[in-house]
């Protein structure tokens, strides 16, 4: 997996200025928006129209791909009990087309970053879904984390799986996405268990 990786980033609580400074630090040429809904009530500067204008001033091209690579697909068959099933998303033609476009960019060694909202990559579909698919296809991924540092896909997967060593290259993306989805559900359930004093 030599060469320029596919980068990912989430804006989180960053200002637009801080965000763009990070893009410039990693010499990003193209920003690919993988949010299903490319706007933000809490950070309006990252809504599509304003963001495009700001990026243009910095000579960074913007491309929306939330329709093919978004974490909340429009296809109802991607959901189980109201939650996105990443293993189902992986099988969809629209998703595979989106991945193929990223592969083309990577083969051309363009400096591309995938944008979503979550600052921590392990909390976002850009790592749990897209990152694993790219990794399975031998495409290097570099997740810019909340500290502005890069983490590899295996490093993110270890965080998601509780630090347990795993032979990631031996686990298909569809299967790993399912495992990570179940791990996320368990973590969510654990976080939302009522405390003893809330049971009275």
C-alpha cells in the first residue's frame, strides 16, 4: 500500500480556518463530502454552499458523494430495525460505484480527503464502512483524527474492537463491517444502561 493514501477527516468542533489549515498541511487537492446530508445546523460554515466557496478560495476542489458513500443511504433495504447495516451497504451497486471512483482517484495518486462530521474517525462510517472496504482492496487509508494526527485503518479497527489484535487482512470488509456494527451496538447499549440511582 505504497504511495499517497486516501485521507479522511471530520470537522467536529474545528473552525473552518483550522480545518482548511489541516487540509493544507496534508496537501489535499480534492475534498469528497461523504455526508448523506451536506449541511450542519451546529457548524453552518460547513454547510455545502459555504464550504464550497471557502475551499475554492484555497484552490481545493469539492465533490459531493454522500449519495453513494453516505452513512445514511436512501435505500431502505440498507436498514435493519431502523439502523444502517454496513454489511448490506457494501453489497449495493451505488456504494460499489462510489468506491470505484475513489479507487480511480487513488490510482491517479490524487490527494483526496473524505469529509464527514465526526472528528474521531472511529465514531464515523468513513472508517467503519468506507475505510474497511478500501483497505480490503489494498488501498491505503489515513484517518486524520481529532488531534490532527493520522491513524491507519488497522489502528482504527483495534480501537473499535477493544484493542484486540486481529488479522484484518484475513477478514472481508463485509464481515468486518458487520462485526464493527455489532460492537458499536454493544457499546451504545452499555453507555445507555440506567445507573442504579436512575432505577428508583
